[in-house]
C-alpha cells in the first residue's frame, strides 16, 4: 500500500474493517493530509475534538497527565493506527494527549464532515457501530483477564499485543518494541521494578534482548508461554 493511497490506509484500520471499497472511498473524500515534525503535540488532553487521525507514517505516543504533573504513557501508535475517533464521535473533550516521536504523516477526518457522512449513509453508521461494539467487547475481556493475571503474565500479554500491533508476520523473530520499561509498566498496571525483574528473567531465558528504550522479542512463541 502506498502512503499516498488513502483508501488503502483506511482499509487497514480495524474500525473500518466492515466497509466496502465504495464506502471507504466516500470517507477518503473528506480526509485531509496533515504533517507533523517529531516532538510536537497533535492535540492536548482537554482540547475540543474536531477531527480523528489515521497514521500514514511515523510513530506517536498517547499520554495522560497525572494530578501531580506526571505524564503516563497509554499506548504507542504507528502506520495504520487511528486515534481521536471516540472524542470526535461523542463531541467530548480529548481524554488524552498525542505527541509525535518521529516526523509523522497523518490523515485527518474532520468531525463535521465525518458526522455528515454518517448521517447521509446509514449503512456506514451501522458497520461502525458493529466495529465499536467489537472493540468494547475485546477491551472488557482484556480488563477481565488482567484482573486475574500475575505481573509476569500481564507484561508478557502487553508485549504480545505490541508485537501484534507491529503487524509482524507469524513466526518472525527479532521484533523490536520501542518503549521504555516505565511505559511498559504503565500499560501492564505494575511498577517499573517489577517489569525490569521480569525482563531480566526473559533475557536470561533467551526470549528477549533489552536495550535502552526498547525490547527486542527474539522468540515471540516462547513469550506466549508466560501468559496464563
């Protein structure tokens, strides 16, 4: 898929997985290309929601602010990911901030145009509702699993999910996740020290290699054995 092909990009987004090519083309007609250099905010937590974004190229981080001023990393984003869609649909303020980690090319879907499109094409609306419901169900199941998981199981689960988001082919080795141990701890709901101890165990077992700001999963299949 070319980065200049908006329909191809839209087809990679899970939210639009039920849409036909004709429906994707309708959405692509309201899309606006946007470019952001590394190290800037696409939007801030609390901002008015005027658009959602699809990532063409680049890497971004989703963060929330603690009351004490600390920023908590919620997720990292890459090509094919979508963000800001919930606030755009319900009209509420942004619930998190998104910043670029590298030069990024995005595709913006303006809220006014997108909502008008949904009002005019009920089939698209129904398909998006189905996709959002599926996402909510998956989130509920993930939260339920994590409630009963040990720390190693949660960390292994997060790493496995991040590998899947990298769209790594089945069986591929040496998949690098560019994320600090503190960020992994936030995603797994545990402490940085606990993550560090577990990664050291995985490294001794030859499952991962740990570097500064990154974890390379050498044996993705063996990593799944720690999820229970």
